[in-house]
C-alpha cells in the first residue's frame, strides 16, 4: 500500500469558528496549500509582505505532504496570495489571534494506492475494530522530522545546557533526504562553523538571518543566538521531545492495562507503537475516557498505573519531572503540562469503492474519509486500517527512489554523501548524444581503452553469428586492403589513456543567474537573426 503519491491523495479541511468583529485587528483568511508545511507557508507570507515574526497565527499545524485548508490570522496587515501551491481567501476580521480553540475538527480524505485483492477483506474487519475500539492517539512520524533528517531531539541538548550543540543541529546538520537549498545552506555552515562572516552562495539563508547576525555580533553567546529562532519553531522543538515522552508513556500504559495477546506493534519514525485489537468492556471504557499527560515540571499524576508508566519512561531517559527545565531561559523555553486523550474514535468513517489504480498498473486504490478531533493524526487511522501490510518507509527506501541528473549532482554539495539510487522508471534513459553521469564516465574509460573497441556481444547472439563469420573468412580478407606502414605504426603504438579531468567547482547562485541571463540574450539574438528582413523591427 502507498499514500501521498500526489498532493490530492491526502486532503484535510478544518472545521473552524471565530467571532467576526468589524474593524478587528486581525485579518482572518482560509489558506489553501499543498506540498508546504504550515511553517513554510507562514514564512513565505511574512517574507512577501514584510511581516514581523509572530504576526501570523493559526489553529494547528497541517501536513506538508498533501493539500490542506486551514485558518490563519494576520496581525494588522492586508495580504493576498494566489499562487499554485498557496492561496488565500479573506473571511473577515477578529479581535484576537487564532489558537487551537478556534478549530472543532478536521475532515480527511485519503487515497490509498497499490492495494491488492488480498487487502480488501481484512480492511473491512479492521474498520469494524476501529469503530468499536478507537485508535490510540499517538503522535505520528510527521512530528519527528528532526529524527528523520538526522538532527535528533534538539530539546535534549537544551536540557543538558549545551546550546552550541542545539544550534549546530538546527543550523549545520544537513539531511541526506533533503535536496532543497536549505540542505545546501546547512552543509555550508557545517563546513564553515565559526566563520560567521562567510558568504553563503545559495538561496534559502534568509530564515537564518537573525541567528547569524547574533553570532556575528556576539560570537560564543549560543543562548542569545538560539533565542533568535522563530518562537513557534522553538516551541515545536520542545514539543517534539514532549510528544516522544507521551508516546512512550502511553505505550507502557497499554502494557500495564492489557495482556500481550491483545496488543500488536507497528514501527514508526521514533521507534515502535502498540495498538490494541481487543479489550474487555471495563478496560475499553477506561481507555475511551482517559487522558495521559504531556509531561512538564508541574505535572501531577495521581493514577497509580499512569504514574508507573511515567516513572518508567522518565527513568529510561534518566530524567525526573523537575529536570524538565531549561535554566538558561525558563521564560522562553519551557515544557507546558497538558492532558491529551488516550484514544480517539474517527467519526463518519467511509471506505469508498475499490477501483483500478491509475498510477500503479495492476494494483487497486480506494478513498477513505473520516473526521478527527484537533491534534489527532489521520495517518495513524490509515496505518491501523492497513496494519496487516503497512510498512514505514525507511531512509534507504526514500534514497533508492531518487534519480539525480548529472548536471544537478555536480552542483550539489551533498552529492558526495548521497548514495545513487536506481533510475526512476519515468526518467528518460541517456541517449547517444547526452553526457553520461559522472560516476559512469570513469568506468566507461577503464572498460574501453581504445575508442575503436567493439561493444561486447551477448553469448546467445555470438553463438548465432559464429557460423556466418567462419563461412566467409576469405571474402573478408579479400575486401580488406593491405595495411600501410603508417597503419602498422599506429597499431604498434601504446594506447595513451586520457588524463583525468579535474571537476570544476560548483558555481555560486549569482554566477548561475548570470549564465541563464546570457543564454536568454543569446537565444533572443539568434531568433532575431533568423527572421526575414521584413519582419525585423526597424
């Protein structure tokens, strides 16, 4: 099975409410985005209209991989954005910023692809289990992107008081799974850590401008530099680790409540989750009505079973509730206690008609729609439905699906760290007139020392061609002219291997822009020269 092959395969729409106030300070918009995280969309709007950090509020974070509609509010400014991946629709004004209180639910429509006939029968059984038992309200892999991209839990660096390590993981730890300009910027600062006056030759460095300015003005003041990160993103870094503690605590809580045969595991980005496939009525009622705490120094856990689970997870992390403090900046960096429902029940769960998969020949697809409360993850519902065959995509699988064109690989500072995956089935094969990838050029020179060497003939074809070659050796000899002295001299000379060509250093952004501009001017001049004299402008 596979989800999110296209942005339209994963759709989410917020059900919202806000008190409209004529002449209110905040402009409220319905934001339609795709292939953008909520942070990315807010940053683009701030950059486009010169807004201050914190001027855009929203009800919650929406998935990057999909098409989503959500509410945002802009403080004191009229904005408009009508781009293919980001559109705004004005709704009215409000007198206060948006928060999670303004959202009532999320309606999801998910297209699940690459299904087989064997997937349809168990799917109906799993849907019946979800309607009866609900789904454990874990935080899913999207919340743990810092683990996926190799940054780890930055909050752990902050709890240890190592702000330099935290800043290095944020600013100078490029991901092997990210091929954007942001990864190139991080690779640059990884190689130039401490040289804060160095000029970054890539786009995408604007988001780090305040951090870098602080490091130039106050080198060595890591706390001050870290606090220049956007406040919402700082809070998310802490919440990511808090979410991990919640997942581990609830997993242990289920083990305390249910026998092993009623639980089954599923892998995700941060480890393993446990789901229940059955429960007695008393335990089922307890799970439906219970909450589990997002841990903070102020957390008080009275239930003995929950307290046992909390002590277990904190003991494994070698922490206590009192140690969940960041002494260097307790007012700006802190863990906040909150109670989160242990189980959620999807409402209006509908499984659509099974059809032929138009993207994957020979497979089936279906659309699944349901409604969840705020903060719950739709991908967990899909995983629970298809638990009998779902597998989390590993980093290796993601890399193996890549195909990097040679011209992009030369300009990519991360290319040396990325293993080359197989060619995408939709990518055109290199033709005779197209340059071969750099990795294959060297091997081709070694395999063919002479430019006149014939290509190897497969064994089967050589056996078929052998009789004809033996039948006419005389005719071939008669047609072949006698070798001249110069030809004999050429054959006797040793073959000179070409010298290896030194790779050209990657061009900077301005140089690439200048080359593009010159190419456009040259193409325009050539086109003008080809026009008849009567059509040329006088």
